[in-house]
C-alpha cells in the first residue's frame, strides 16, 4: 500500500490504533494487535508486549488479595478520553511497569 497523504497516520509500519477499523500500518488487517480493557482487576494480571492495550473505561486495580497489574516491557497502553486507571483506590492493589 502507498502512503495516503490525506491521512497522515496511515503508512507501512505505522502504529495501529484500536477500534477504529482503519489499517494504519497497511498490512491488510485493521486493529489486529488491540485488546480492550475495562472494569475491575481483582487478581494478578499482565498486559503483554506486542499488543496495544486500549483502556475503554475506568480500571480499578484493587481487592482483598492485593492484585498487581504488570505492564510488560514493550506493551503499549492507550486511554480513551476521560478514562482513568486507579490503583488501590478503596482496597489494596499495585502497579508494576517493566
């Protein structure tokens, strides 16, 4: 695919954006590396590298067993407008970024 000058974010090798149905990196598949996240994280969780992790609503990392959210080295995390990540908001929780 040739770079589309009318859409400057679409070109071979561009970063893929989640949920918009556009093939930004011109590999023939739109949104192929996207995972949506929303709600509560109540057990240990890892967001792996090689994916775009799109936070689509507020995330709360908390619970009686003190869950930990780990963001692996190389993971890309994006937030929808007005969305937040709360760690230990009203109970125990932790965040580890590698």
